[in-house]
């Protein structure tokens, strides 16, 4: 709960500071953005062979999938259906 309160406070302060800074700037720069959306999500239609070992692909929630972090040399996976935390080297 404290973490959520901190995030809310930080978000409000960030919005206030960015809006006050934007009002003082007289720059006419174009705004450019990139939506990474599905680039960060592996889905079955992208590479079906990646999911061949999974019996029920419709209920894939991430708890039985592990990714190897090459930088940390540890396996990462989701706990509790992917709604809570990411765990490194789950037994």
C-alpha cells in the first residue's frame, strides 16, 4: 500500500513539474512516439513452434514459461498467473 501511495505521489509531482516546464518553453518541436505494444509480448500466432510443448495453449498464463536472462544468467518466470511478480530461478 505504501508503494502505491509513493507511485501516486511521484506521478502527481511529475505531472505538475512537466506541465509547468512545458508552459515556460516556447519551442515548436514535433512530438514523436513509438508504440512497442506487441513487440514485448510473445503470442502463438507469431511463432507457433515456440508453444509446441504446451498442451493447452488457450490457457497459457506465463506461470509455466521460463525465459533465460542472458545478462543475469537466471531463469525468469511469472508467479500466480502473471498478475503479481516475476521470480528469478524458481525451483
